[in-house]
């Protein structure tokens, strides 16, 4: 699969998860508990709300 297609699927998944998390009343789960930002990742990138960060391979680090 092309990276662009995978990026689209991950971004769509991120949006779907975010919509579900918005439905949760976190304070009902635990007093003072609140929703925080989250990330999804695959073998290539980390997906944040408004950012995508490429993962580095060991070859790139060394």
C-alpha cells in the first residue's frame, strides 16, 4: 500500500477515535479525570492531532 493511502487511513482512524473519545464523560469514570491528547502510530509515522512525525530507523539514528 502506498504511504499516502496509509496516511489517509491513519488520519481517518485518528478522527474516528477522537469522535468516540469526545463522547466519554471522564469525570464520571474518575473524579477529576479529564481527556488528554493522544497519538496513533504505525511502522512509519506517529500521528498526533495536527502533526505527523516520521519514525526513525536505527540506521538513521546511528
